[in-house]
C-alpha cells in the first residue's frame, strides 16, 4: 500500500478479509471506490464514519483507472519508492 495519511487504517480495515493485492489490482474512479468502500462497510469492514471519505480519497488517488500497477505491487512485495 502506498504511503499516505490513511495507509495504516486502509491496510487494517481491508486486509482483515482479503490480501492487499485485491486492492492494488483494482483500478476504479472516485465514484466506484465510494461504492466499493460502502459495500465493504456493509459487509463488516471496520471504518470509522469520520474516515469514510478519506478512505475513498486515498484509494481513488492511489488506485485510479489510468494508473498502471507495478509488478512488485501486484505481488504485494516491496514498497513503492
């Protein structure tokens, strides 16, 4: 997961149920990430309501439709420098 203010919270909330590569491979716009975050919250992801919009911003900024995934990110190995 890329560095950012919400990195730890996103990692904790999302990897409770699945590996981070599921998130990294997603390429969604802001609206789609918003729906995805809401769906995951309904399914039990622990996200403080005050963090919800910041989660969507973090995900849509770091995993937008036009950004290619680096092989090391897909495998979950290494950090982006």
